[in-house]
C-alpha cells in the first residue's frame, strides 16, 4: 500500500532527500538571498479533534506525532511563544503580524484558556498590530463563545464541505454521526449582524464526486466574505482519490465548473482566493496562497509542546516532515528561517523541478502546493501530484480572461 511505503521509509533516507540534502542554504545566503520574515504564526492550542474526518492530514496520513504531544498547549509554552513572536516582530521591524489559533480543534482548549492566551499575545506584541484568527470545524461554536471571541477581536474561519449529505459523508464524529447540524447552527449565528464582523470565511475541501455548482451554492447561502477551496492533501506516494470513470483531470473539472459559475455571475458574490490568485498571476501580480504561484511562504507553526515547525500540511508526506529541531522554549523564531525546508519555500523558481521549469505556466502554477510534490527517495523536487489538474485549470482561466479582453477591445477600441 502507498501509505505503508511512505511511513516505513527509513529516516536516514529522508535526510538524503531534497531539500534537506541538495539545497545549500549557506551558498544561497552568500549569493544574496535573504529570508522573508514570518508574518503568520500558527498556534496548535489543542492537539485533538472532536471529529474524525476521513481525509484529515493530521490524523489519517503519514505523520502521527500528535499521539505523543501534550493535548493542551501549556501556559508556559504559549507565554514563550508570545515572547518569541514579539521579539521577532521587533527584530524585523514588522508593524503587523497574524496569529492563527489552530488544532486539532482549537475550541477544545476552552474559551477561558483561549481568552488568557490571546490576552498574553496582545500584551507581548503591544508594539505590533496583531490580527488574530481561528480555524474551527464549528461544532462547538455557540453564542457565548462568539461573544468572548468577538471581544478579543478574533476572526473565525469555519470548515464545511457544502451541502449536508456531502459534508456528513466526510466530516463525521468518531461514532459516524454527521456534524452538519451543529456547524450550520454556528454559521447561522455568524451570518447575523451581531457577529458578521467576526466571520473570516469558509474552507471547503474539493471532492470530485460531488456536484461542484451545488457545493458552491450551498456555501454561498451563508454569505461568507471568502471561500477557500483546497485540494485534498496527497503526494506521489499517497495519490489523491480518482473517481471511477472520471477523466484525467477530475479535480480541475470540478474547479472549472465552480470557476465558470463564479466568474460569470452578474456581480461578485464572494471572494475565492484560489481563483483570484490565478487571475492575479495571469495578469502579472502575485499570489496570497501557498496552493499556487511563487510567492515566498512566510508561515511558521508552534506545536502544543512548543516545537517550531514548518507548515503542518507536510504531515501528509512522511513522519517528521515538519520538524526543524527547534522549540520556543529554547530557540528564537528566526532560527527556523535557515532550515532548508523553509528556505525551499521562499526561493521561487530555484525550488522547482526541471519539469516545472520547462512548463509554460510555471510562474502561475509555481509547482503547485509544496506538500503535493513529495515522492519518497526524491523529496520535494517534483511537480505536484495534481500537475495535470493545475495545468488544465490555469489554461481554462487564461482562455476566459483572453476571451473577455478580446471582447472588450473589440467593443471599446482605443
């Protein structure tokens, strides 16, 4: 089985894979490359979850380090993390940073503990504008918690996978019971004028077995300010599911159907980051997402035991893929900027495989999501396992833009 092959490959082999081996950080620095300071700190405030989603990269894929970590982040750890973040902001003269409360399920930490934690971070980072966000499955989100989170200025993102039947098929409790009812109650609250300003948006995992337009419209009814459409985490050792009878690019086909519905709407109904990033890149701009483009990734994760890690999507690749060997109890955040894995995600074209470098859409695709490039024995110096899907999506969006530009130039000549 691919999963077994990924999990048992010896650690010495991992150390021989790119970028741990093959990326010369000292040489890059000598040639003038300078690290991009972290802007986002993701805090794993609770290590467990109250759902058992079958596609979860934290609990269902290669890295199982959650089992040996503290369930709660202790006050000692979060105070150290707050001090490290404040020092990093001062040292790099950052006027603003973002703190993301994450898990597991962050609300399992308890609202009192979260309130104390946020208060400590705002105190420590008093000289920096601190934006605080939370990503939750929404099951525990009620009026009392919303009141408390709103008082701390927390922006709340909720994970939901479309209509009830589709959501409950994947996002279930451990006993198999669906979670949609509880999530919808939370979303109904976030839609109201009382809490609208706290609503950061929705996160939805792409599932090519579902109706794409129906999924989009199910999400749209909650009037979210943004929607993030994410491909399921997968790689060359653990490939994504391909529906029986589907064509060669089922994920692109799904996304294209949503794009056409979104793009052709009379007015913009919602911000969809993936589509907006593709459009911006095609027109010479930059991306805001690690899914696409060559913009440097400026995110660092602090685990519940204080470990300073790379972005946690790498847990889908192999055990220890996120590790830096650093901890907020003993190390400053800037030490992580010299880790080859973090450097690799900040050097743009120099982190792409030969296949990607020769691709006509390389500057838009950017090699795809870094975690999706992994192949045992070679590391991350590969195209995305979703390469064909990304190529098809970008080609389609580009064709739509060119058609519109040609139509506009025909009807409105200079």
